[in-house]
C-alpha cells in the first residue's frame, strides 16, 4: 500500500490535504512545534483530527530554535500581529523566512525513514482574500517554491532508489474552493484551528481568521468554533 507523509498544522488546508492523502493510502503525519504563538490550540487540533482520520502515526518535532534566529511576530512573546484588513506591507509580519523549507526538509527525512514516496503540504498560492495575493504576504507559498523543493528532494534522494516527491494539491485553490472541497471530504471543521493567536477563542482579526471566515461565507455555514463561542 502507498504511504505518504503529511505536514499537518491543524488548520483547514492541512486537514483537507490529510483527507486527500488518506484517500490514496497510509499516511504518517508530521506536526512541528516551532514555538509559534498558537502552538497549544494547533496541537490540540492535530490530536482531534488524528482521532478522526486515524493516520498510521503522528510524529511531533520540536524546532524551538527559531526564537534564537530572529524576533518573528508569529512566535510566542509580544503580540505584533497585524489585523488582516490592515495589512498594507509585504511580506506580512507573521512570515518567517526559511520556516517552510525546514518543514519540507523534515518531511523528506521522515519520508525516507517510514518508506513513504510522497510528502503532502497544504500550501495555497492565492487564497483570494484581501487586496494582496497570499504569495506576496508569504513569499514561499508558491508553485516555484514547490518546484524548488522537489528539485531538492530529487538531489537528496539521488542514487537511493527511493525517490520522494512533494505534492501541494491545493496550490491553485482559492479559499472558497478549499471550503467546498473540505466540506465534500467530510473534514470536521470543529476540530480545526486557523487563528494565529492562542485563543481560547479565535481572535477574528488575524489573516488566519480572515481566510477561514471567507471559506464559511462561501459555504453559507456558521463556523462551529464561533458557534461554540456564541453559546
């Protein structure tokens, strides 16, 4: 049976990617804690999603060294995140250069260890929310980046007889497309977390909350996380 590695954050895009991977065979999930400010709710979401999708294994990795490399707004500490509707400069302050490359490399290492031939990641180039495309806010969320990572994968596995490919099945999707696909695949929205902040309820202001809201607007549904908050 085919086996893949899924980079899972606990958000709707990564959960949908996990659902797509599950349809194609066994999946090993990789969740990374890099001391992001939403680490706790993300980890809780991954646990809840694992109960639903039942991957073969959930591997958790600590990458706490990012706090030593720079004062990045997405990391725990003083909250300097910009509200989604107020973002005017690129890249967004939540962007951490090199982070996704580290995650992709970790995915490749795990794939070779568990005999997987693919690594799935839920990247989206332009979610179609706000004035600026996603790839301008987060420059490594692009088709060019995926191609570059696949070149790295090819070089890294050359001669091993076990090639690994990175796949980003949502790269060309808009947020509305994602929401419809997630709904069709039965993704349990109430088990996901998209907010850049740690809660206990979504802040409704960050970019993560903005794109999530756009998806539920497309579906004509109430976000179950907000429904719980309203009770």
